[in-house]
């Protein structure tokens, strides 16, 4: 059983509802238990001209292999209308594996820890609601180190975590 952290984001088709639906779908994954969900946050898109994103992080305990979990996450995205038209384009749902236990994964389809999580306040602050600050990534960095280098800028906390679990 591995503790896995999943970043969730949406900026199309009622983003908060998309995240609520994603949480329900994550709770139904085989050989997996939903262990927690952060509050929802709003942030500006990384690219100009796109609607604001709603983001959160979910914690899962799973015995699925990393690629099995990735396939399941992409199926959830597809079920919720995800279209991959452009890199970093607007989306109904984006589910990314941030951390998979203490594993370092470097495969063509999957890089863990997520290669840009250290730059994204909209990932780190929701993650900090679920993981201890002492959490150590496979590369030796701690969550507290990442938070210290990534200020809480451009984020708006929307709902308490208890409201959607």
C-alpha cells in the first residue's frame, strides 16, 4: 500500500463541480482508499487568456501500480470530457500524480515526483493540508523546503476540506 498524492485542476464546465465529481470517482478506484482531500483553491492560469483554475489535492492509499493508476486517472479525465487539444490548454479536468510513496519514477508516460510541482503554489499549499511538512521527496527535498521557496501568491482558498469529503 502506497500513499499517493493527486493534483486536481479544472477551468472549464463548472470547475468546482468537476473536482467534486473527480473526488467521487477517486473514491471508487479499485484497490484504493481515498484518504483525504484538501480545500479547493482558485488560481490564475499559467497561460494568459484562460479562465481561472480551481485546484485541490487528494491523498490516496493504493496498491495499484503507478501506470495502472495513471490509466485510471486518465479514464476519469476522459469520462469528465477532457480533450487534449493543446499543451497547458483549458480543461474540464486534469489529474496528475504528484508523489507515489517515496518512489522516483522516470518513465515516458510518468515522472514522479511531478516535475514542476516545486514551482506551483496551487499544488504545494493544498498538498501541505494533507501531508506533513517533513514529507521528504525522493530527491531529498522536504515539503517545508518547497513551501518556503514558493510563496502563497495568486491563490484564493475557496472551501474548507470538510465540505467535500
